[in-house]
């Protein structure tokens, strides 16, 4: 099971477990909403068109646990090496600012794969899938 935090077009956020998520191949995804102990709260069937972004993470509740000694230590590790995408600074439509490598996820340019270069984010975020509708602004950054 993959741990994913979804941002939905209606402004809601949903954290849960999924077997798989590929917005190009799927029309809907079944998300098992869980609590901090990963006990099932309820299952949601989401239409892919309702999803703006999917953040694949190691810990769904790291923001709530922020400040623990172990997180401060892991938050200092270096980001993963470059992924071959374009290095960008972007702002999402919900106001979040991110820096990282952006790669096309599909041939029509509807979805992008994002890998952060922010050390604090890299401690938890494996990768993100962002719909074109999720990106308000992006600007190129120098590599490295």
C-alpha cells in the first residue's frame, strides 16, 4: 500500500492508503482514509478529475508530529540527486511554494511528476504527481 496525501479541486485534503495511483491510466481511485495509527476511518472512491495533486509520502501525519527530535535530524539530510527533469520553483493554486525537478508524466502534458530539492520536504516526500490545473506559477531555476 502506498501512503498518499491528495489535494482535491474542491479544496479538501485526503490522506490515506492506495494500492496504486496513475492519473493517466485510471478514471477513479479507491482511497482508504486512515488515522495516525493507520486504522481505517472510511473508504473513498475518487474521480481522478477531482484530484489536483497526489503527494507520495513515508509518513501521512509528519506535519502533525513535526518537532520531534528524530524528524529534526532526518529533515537535515541532503535531497536526492537530480531526476533529469527541469529544475523549477512553483506555486500551487492553493498557495504552496515548492522547489524541485518537474518531469512530464503523460504525453498530453496534463500531469507532471515532481521531486523536491528541499531537504526538509525530502525527509518525507518521495514524489508528487501534480495536475496542470494545480500549478499557478512556475519559473526555471539553475540546476544544482
